[in-house]
C-alpha cells in the first residue's frame, strides 16, 4: 500500500473512532497489566468477566500477593491457561513490590522481565499507561497488516517494525487500537466483512467478500 493510501486509511479510521481504547476493563496501571497478561489466548470479554471478581478482592499487587496463587487460580478458571496465568499474576505482583515499590515500571526492559509479560503486553502498557507511540501486534493486527497490504511481514516483529515505519506520526499513538478493532469486528479471519469496510477501496486484498 502506498503512503498516500496509508494516510487515508488511518484518516478514515480516526474519523470514525476519534478516541479508540482497549476493551479490557481496568482501574489502575497494575490492573491493566494483569488484564493484558490474562488476555493471551483469551477474549477480552472472558477476561473482563474474570477480572471483575478478581479485582474486587485484589485490586493491588499487595492484595494479589496476599490472595495467593490458589485463590487467584479459582477466580481465573473461566479463561484459557488459567493455572499458569494465575502463577504469573502472583509472581509479577511479588516482583512489582520487590523491585518497583508496587508501581508498574515505565521501561520495556523492566516490563518484559516480569513473569508472563512479553513484547506485546509491554507495548500495550507503554502505550495506554505511559502514552508511548508503540505498536502492540496481536493476531488481529498481523492479519490486517498482511491482508490489506498495509505492512506485510512474515512474523509479528517484522509487521511491528513495518508499521512503525509506515504509519503517519500523527496516527501512530492510536494505530494499534484502530487495527485491533478493525480486525476484531470488520476484517475478521474467516469471513471478512468487506461490504461494511471503511477502507475497502484502499485495501489490496484480492478475495474481497461481497
């Protein structure tokens, strides 16, 4: 996709949704971090259902550590990989207290040193909590970037790097939200809703649906 088309692509998405945000529910940076860790291989809806109960009793790292792994596990049974995720949530809570005074760190290196926190999770936190213009590439963004011709790449890191180069600076901060939502609700995996797509004429996907 050419640069003029990319700019128009994001102009339309921005016009339709000027203030995009995550669909995960949270009340603090710590809660966002936990929610994103839990969202791996799970839907935001299922995570929100679980965290409403979890955050009601453990809204802080101190409370999460006090709740303990067994009790956290019980409250996460409705989401995938819940045992390992519970272990990571308790462990990252402990490290936040030991290394960062209970605060969520601002550096990517410190975030990725926490249990269960990979590059994508760190990027989400850096973007939403600290306002950094970074790209958190998930399966939706990977699909949209490749399918549309926006920023093709063989793996998530290649797509991330291509998007960071190609997305106009004025749209970069919100770009990953727009792309996630577009992939989740319009440019879906099995049957994309091309007839409802705001950027259909800019998209380079050859097998558009009618």
